[in-house]
């Protein structure tokens, strides 16, 4: 729990200490904190999932197809998380009205923070292996590695990059924790996650985000049309890829 608090909150403590005085550290902290809150939809989704998932996977563990169920849950968790990610980053002009105009200079942190929170949810999804195999001490070690990494990356990059260094630190922390948890977990409690599709959806969403950022139009309506098209394309790809699995799940 302490390591988790470090991973999620140490950046707010370190920014005022590490940003040079001439770069207005408290102003940077305010901008970072305001934009961090735009990830609230992702946080609400993950929090709701966490409350329901742990009782669910303990209840399923004795079933013969439990690992298949866990794999399905992971895949659809990632899909819904990416829909939230794309919905916010593609239509950030709508969501930015939730914060004052004086904070809009920090909107660039939102994609990194959203993706970091998504990986935090994936990490929680993976945590079933050390809970079901009674190796929770290994989960503490992984969280500890993440905490050390978070502190080191923040100390290295905040002085030169400001609050963007903190955004990248929290993203890197949860990506590394997720990778470690997956690799180690497969040795103790193997679950055949559909990595091919999960990575494809992750890659596609990131590509769509960069396409949106890289194409500039003179009018806002054309920009919105592009982003609606990109979001719709992602939904269509997911539907075409998942329709057979969904049909099977609904029959159950």
C-alpha cells in the first residue's frame, strides 16, 4: 500500500522540490495537478473494476475454465480502457473546459497520465497470480521496484523537463511493473492472455492518437470529423475482431 501511494503521489511532492526556482515550481505543480484530474474517467473505470474484480476471480478460481475467463476479462478491460483513452485524447478540446484556461498549457501530460492509469489497471488485473498462488510478498517486491523506479526517474527528469518528467515517470513505472508481473506470473499461475490482440489494440490506439496530433486543419469541424472517424474506426476494428468471441460469450 505504501509503495502504491509512492507510485501515484510522489511526483506531486517532488515537483516543488526539484523544479528550479526560476521556472515557478508551484505554478508547474498547479498545472500538472489540474491536468492530472482529466484522467478522472479512467480512474473511475479502474476503481469500479477493482471493487468487483477481486471477489470475482476468487469466486471463479475453482472452475475448470477459470483461466480462460481471466483472459477474456483482461482483453475486454483493455478494450474499454482504450475507448476511454481515445475518447478523452481525441476530444480533449471538450474535456479541457473542466479546468481553467490558465492550465491548458499542461494538456500535453493527459495522454501519458491516461495510459499510465490504464497500465495500473492492467497491473491490478494481473495481480490475481500472486493472490491465488499465495505469493503476495512477490507483489510487494514488484510494487517496491516500481516505487524506486518512480523516484529515480522523477529525480532525473523533473529538473530538465518539469512536470512532463513526472508524467513519463508514472507511465514508465506502471509499464515496467506490468511487464514484470506478467513475466513472473506466468511461471506461477499461467493464464493464456490474448497478447496478440491486446498489443494490437494498444498499438492501434496510440497510432490513432498520433495521427490526430499530426494532422492539422484550419477549421475545428474538420478536426472533429477526423477524430470522430478515428474513434469510429477503432470501434469497428474491435467489433470485427471480437464479434465471434462476443457471440460465444453471450451464448454462455
